[in-house]
C-alpha cells in the first residue's frame, strides 16, 4: 500500500514537472542535458522531467529601456549631458539566450557609445536642430549589432540635451538680444511707414493748395480788364495748335467738317467759359 502511494505521488510529481504552461507573449528556452533543445511557445508544453530544464525565460513584448545619462563632447569641444530611452523587442529567444551573456547591458552600452560618436561629429547648435537624425543614427547602429543577439531595436528617443550652465545662459542672452532687435526693427519699420504716409499726405495737400491758387489766379486774370480777350486768344491758339498737330492714323489725315467756321467754334468755347464764370 505504501509503495502504491509512493508510486502515485511520484507520478503526480512527474506529470506536474512534465507540463509547462508558457504565458502569452513569452518564450521559454529548454535545455536537454545541458544543450539547447527547444523554445517553448505560449500555451501548454510537455518536457521530460529531470532531463529537460527551463534555462531562460524571455518576454516578447516591446520593452522600454532607460539609457543612463552621460556626458558627450560636441565637435566644437562643448560638453553636453544627454539621456534617452530605448525601445527593443526579443525576436529570437535562442540568440537572446546564447548570443550574449546580457543583451540588455549590451544594447545599453552600445547605445551610449554610439550616441557619443554621433554627437562628437556635430556642433552644439546642430545637436538641438538634428535630434531626429541622432535618434535614427543610434537605432541603425544598434539594430545592426543586436541582430546577432536576437533583439530588434525599434526606436531611440533623446529625452533631454543639457549644455553647461554657462552655455545655457549665453544662449538665453542671445535669444533675448535677438528678440529685442526684432522689436526695435519692427518699431522702426512702423515709424518709417507713418513718416512716409505723413509725407505723402503733406505732398497731396501742397499740390492741392498750389492747384487751388493757380485756379484762383486764372479766375482773377479773366475778370481783370482785357482778361476775356486773352482767353479768346488762348482758346483760338489752342484750337489752331490742336489741328496743326492733328493726329495722323496711317495715311489718313483727320480734319474738322466745318474748318471754315473757326470763329463759330471759338465762340462756342467762349460761351462755355462764360457759363463757368
């Protein structure tokens, strides 16, 4: 009876150790007698107890990895403190188990060295303007190396770029100076536009005053003794001048139909002048 109970208990322990339930988005690496045997998929799996053992457990989800802050030196010899975050995913459980002793440390160290190399080729101003280019360069370098580690580097994001306090104060002073210069230039353009408008208005007033004065002088001249005769003479002169320089259109000469009645036309023009008077 005791032997049967012992056999039953051993069988239960054997079955429990033989059944492995792998969670979703996970993969377990099984070694048989010390050698790689299989990567168990999510769900119920059967192994041989005491011969097979689960050596590594990997999560296949996308993992965010905080890359420690470090000091980088730019091309113009300025120290820049940079920290970022890396997103990766295990794609090959076997390589992730045997390709490197610690793939998390490997990609972290490689991310830091690649970042220092990329920033070392740029001047300080460019590091702020070309952050996306830096991110892409780091991802490209990591993804190439991490293939042999069974890891896929999805993206890298710089969280913060912090220059020394002296450089930061100088940049803030420069921004303030540029803002003040812009305001002064805007005020100058505004005042220039006002001055130009006022000048144009004064010019229009001056022309109007001169025109009014000229008209007044002409009116006074007409009312003075002999003024009307002068007007008659001027109208006749303009009439003769107009037809003396009559427009030629091709080979056609334009002449008035009542050229002989010039006195009548002058009288008509003078009647208009008298009516306006």
